C-alpha cells in the first residue's frame, strides 16, 4: 500500500485566478477538483458515484475526456444510470468487474456509513481499476439530503485498505490557508 501526501497545487493568487478563468465561477473546492480530474489518467468505461446526466459537473467530465461514464445516485431527478436507496442496500444492482475507473465528488460525506458504498465501487472495478474520490475535510456542514462526517486521511487510508484497495494516494486539494477559511465561511459559494 502506498501512502502519498502531497499538495499538487502550489498556493498562489495566480493559480486561483487561472482556475476561475479555466472553469468559470465555481467554489474553490470544485475548481481544485475539476483541475485535479483533468490531470488524472482515467480512460475507458467509468462510474460516477453521486452523479448523473443532470449533475452540474457533467460537462467537466466530458471535457476531461470521461465521456463513457455511467452513474449511481439516490435522486432520480439527476438521471443516474443506477438508482439506489440512501443506505445503498436497495435499488438497482451495479455490475461487478465492469469499470476501468470510478469517481465520487463530494458525495461520500453525505452517506452515513460509506463502507458499503466503497465495497460496491471496489466490486464494480476491473482488476486494475482506479477509484478517484474527493471528500471535504475542513468544510462547513451542508446537506443533500444530509451531511454525516469529515474523516481524516488516516481513516480513509485504513478504510480503503480494509475494503481491498492496494495503492492509496491522498492529495489535499488546497491553495493554502485561504482555501480552508473560504470553505468554512461560504466564501465564493464553497
């Protein structure tokens, strides 16, 4: 198991301005997520846990070259490929060993116990599949439909390892202290 803690984005006002120019008016957290997604080597068939055809970031996935992507959600209005129940124990069955990669952006903090979801994602991936998730740590409480947790990198590393993931890299998506302060205060709709 590999544990990598590094900051791929150097804190600077120039970086923040360039991200706003690139992706438009978005929260700091979302800007950093979209920017990081563009740098990931995600190819083939994908699965988006928490997304759907009407997710507000769908066009960024397509822009990143992630066009062949299916989705899982509890909200039918988002038009997911697979509609599941809030606790993930019911709904449509997600096929196993099918996807080259899976992503989840700002979703797992809304799941009371994310371990079953992580197991489902693990089973859905091909042998060499990649899971790319983003969850807030220092972030205000926000519900859709609820907000349950903020876990440390150690919790994520241990939990992902117990589920079966072998190579685990954790990247803090920040542009310095201002990013954290803005996330806690609703600065720029974080």
